[in-house]
């Protein structure tokens, strides 16, 4: 952390009302990274002139160690990163906001304050990324507005196992409740909208579509173990672009090899897409229903044999042949 960063911290803390605690969680197996994080915390404590104290953490409540958790009463901001260089400024700004008991003034922040259950947000960054600080600021606005927002800022290079578990291929990327995945820098207002949208009827469809875009196909398959996941798949299919449908088709084909009973549950919902005005969607739906091979879809597919689009009619014919070949 540069001297200029520390001077900004010192100046920002003038008139601060509260003392911020930095809980430092160390890892004996990662001594160098632990030392770097401890050093940053120590420099901040010295520069803060009594407005920041450093305490040892026990590793609870963080996705991995070493890490820094910060707060005054609620420790809902976690840095799995070294807040230096490009990443120093948002870290310092968060410390100052906590010490001054300031909350973001944007009107849309009121929506996030209405949360009734914890919302986990993970934002993956890289130390050299010039765009990541702004993405972190956007997410910090939510965490500073509501203690139920549990925010983890994670260096994808330093915590490669975590990045791999979410199929992170570029930064910044923001992930809500291990599901909804947004790439690039998003303004705070958009993050609030997405957070509130998770609770809506179309929320699961949005989650599944975003995971398809992020190539998290295995994670989509896991979500289909629940009724909500099944409904989300069907809704995502009905709203999908061709690119999203390709991903959903790959998920379905994987399940055909491993657990076809899951696909049997999506058949009733898929059949409604056969009446879509989108010829490509009608054809892709008939194709998928043919691959699933459930007898209940036969009559609905037969309606497409006279579809005005000859390609759709041909796909319907092939789908019916596929169902017949299975003897159902």
C-alpha cells in the first residue's frame, strides 16, 4: 500500500465516529500471502491513528484463508486479496465509510435494505485489473448499505481453487448466492436490481441463463435437483436466445446420459414452447423433446408436422421417429 493511500486514509478518518476492526485470518500453509495481508492490515492500523484496530481471526465466515474481514459490529466484508496497488482505494474507502458510519446515498440502496435473509456476493478480481476497483466499489455499496449482504472480494489468481469452482475465466465477475453470474463492471443500481430479482418468479431463470453464459454447465445440472431449478430451466428455455438454448441443450444431453428422470420433469413445461411464434424455438423444443423421448410429448409434436416453417416440420418428423424408436 502506497504512502499516498495511507494519507488518504488518515485524511478520510477525520471526524470518524466509530472504530473499525480488521479481523485477520491467517494460514500457516500460505505464509507469504499471510504476511502480505498482515502487513497491509498493520499499515492501515498505524495510519488510522486509533480508528482501526487489528485482531486475529479464526477463519470462520470466510470462503478461504488468509483473508481480512472488516466491520464495526457486523463483519460482512471479506477481502481474500491483498488490497494494494489498483485495489487499495476501494478498501480504504470502505474503511472510511464504516468509521464514519456513512451509507451510500443512492435512492436504489433503499431496496437492498429491505432484505430479510442473507445474500452472498462474491466478486472475483485480479491485482493488475484496472476495471476491478470500480466493480468492487459497486458491490461494496450494497454491503455498506445492508449487513445481510455478505461480500467477498476474491483475487482469482491468488485463490485459484475458488475461481475454478465458479469457472471464472475473466475478471471482474460478480456472483450472487453461488448462482447468478455477471461479468464486467456493473453499477450498484444494477446489482441491487439483480439482487431483488433473485426473489422474483423469473429469478431462477435469470440465474440459470447467467450460469450458461458463464459456462457453468455442471452447476446448472446441480440446480435441477430442485423443483425451483426445474421451473427455472423451463422458463429460461422459453425466454432463451439461440446461444443460451445451445447451453441448455448441452445440459439436457448430459442428463440423458446420467439421470433422465430429471428431464422427464421438464417435459410438460417444454411443450408450451412448441406454440411459440419463434420458429427456431419451436424446432429446438421439438428436437429436445424427441431426444428425451417421453410419450406424453408425441401428440404436441404431431401438431408441428404441418408447421408453416418446413424446417420445423422436418424436425418434428425426426423427433417423432426418435420417440417411436424407443418404443414409447
